[in-house]
């Protein structure tokens, strides 16, 4: 049933027209019939719900003015439902983003990052070795936090640094910049980088955007948006490349502390708890420092990103089938993921790389392990093939859903 139009009758009343099918023409119905049709849902809502339609019709009838209603097709109804669903998702995403920004208002988050020596050394070295590309140039720092990278760029000779921070830490960053007498170079913007208005295109974009397994928090998408909007065609991205690696690992500490612990507790057999432990452990990847002794094969690249070229669409889903040759006999517990990022230039002929490998000094990113749910005994020479997928969560784009098949 399709409500088509309302007209004023000669006696001042209203004539309501509906049609069962456009090909059959329309017929007149009474107000009582209309009420029944709207309340029963046989006439789809014109706007978003039946209450709005009913209110619109009553207003038209009371005013005595004729009102034309467009043909409301099933296609239109589906379009409205889709729009409402998209609006709901957008609101949920705004909530996630708000929570994300609020988390960076906590000093402890910045303290952890500023105490990460490998992180700080890599960025400081990269800025020093790229000083010839920074001096006299405009720099954009995406997610500046306390402003440490902005101030390093200022010290390297930048003409101006646009330091953008969405969280309230921007207020503190502005004070820190002023306390270090760099306010004439570093300009702090308190807003998401997606909405910042800059007075010029920049020569360099620098950002410490990486999360666990590289992509967690999806800050890279914001950096790419800034790149597309604000970076000159020949501009420099710092870092410029990123790789995600995967490697099979054993987890002796995890097994001893989380699984085998329940074999005997104060003399009692509590192995029944192990099923629950596994269920909880499998609900999310394990974030921990994995020693190099846990690696059971040669690491392989899962994904490689050129930050001057990669698009946000390409980051929505990353997948690969990888085959490893086991190098030692041990119990395989899961697949460890980690990343490295590299910068333009070298230090004493050596590439400048921030590496979060189990074989490198620990960082606050640690490593990410996708557990198998069992400890599988394997021997040297055996092959382990996996299908690894990282898919951006449609409801919370800050997170990725990681799946592993063996």
C-alpha cells in the first residue's frame, strides 16, 4: 500500500489517495482507514518513522491546505533504512574516536612513549640526518602529543612546525613549546588533523602513528589524509616505509604461568580451569615482550607499506598466505607479529630503522601474538603454512580483527 497524496475536498474535508500498485491507479480512503494503515505498518513511513508521517498528515488536515506526497517506493524505503544505519554507525565511530582522543589526555600514556629509548633515538636520529630537508621548510607534526617531535624539528632548523593534537594534551604542548622558547616556530593546533586549516602546503610530515602490530588505533589513516591534503608533491614522509612481519613462536613463559600453573594448585588438580584460560586468551591477541629464543623460523614480511603512496582503502584489509620452515624442535604456540619503520637517509651508512622485532631492544609496542589454542610439537625442517588476515573493524575502525588459519 502506497500513500500518494492528500487533497482538500469541496466541503473542506480531505481526500486521501493510495494505490496498491502504480499500474492500477489510485483510490480514495477515509481518515479512519489511513490511521489503520499507518498504525499497522501497511503504509511505509515517508520520512523515517510512522509518527512523523502521522504528524505531517494531521497538520495538513487541520490547516486545510492541500499537500502533495511523492510516491514512496520500496527502493526509497530501503535507502532511508540504509541512511539511518549509516548514521548510527557514524555516531558510534564518533564515540570511539572521542574515547581514543581522551585516552591521550593521560600523562602516563606520554610518559611510556617518552621513556621508550629505541623510539626516541630513531626519530631524533632521523630528524638530525634529514636536517637538510627540514631546515627552512614547513613541517606538519600529526598527533604531536607533548610536542617532542615538533621541537626536535624546530631545533633542526624548520621555518615553521604545525603541531596538530586532537586531545587536550595540545594545551600542555603549547605550554611546553613556550617554556622552551620555540613558540615563534612551533604553532600548536588543538583539533583533529582531518579538520585542521593550514596556511600553506608543507614540505615534511612527521608522525609517530604506529600502534600494536603497526595498525592498531588506525592513526595511519589520519596521517594519509593529512598527506593527501597538505603535503607538497615532492614532500617527505617521516617515517617513509613500514613493514609488518610474522614468525612462528613458542611461549614457554605463557605456558608455565597461565596454563601449566593449573595442573596442581596447593596440591589440587585444577586443570578444569585451563579451558577457561584458553577461551579468555583466545579472545584477543596477546601483547607481550617475546624473547628471541621463542622464534621458531625465519620471519617473513606480511605487509609492506610505502607511506608516500599507500591509500586508506588499501589498509581496510591486509591478508597473506605465508609458509615457514621450522628451525628447531619446540611446541608451536602462535604467530608473532611485529613491525619496523624506516626513514629517509642513513646514519654512518646504516639505514635508520625503528624495529620492534623480538631480536631488537624492547619497545612499548612489545609484540603481538595470535595464539593457536594448542601447543603443537614441531621439528626442524617441517613446514608451517598460515593464512593471516587483518581487517579493519567496521564498527570501530580504530581496531582490526585479526584472524589466523593454519
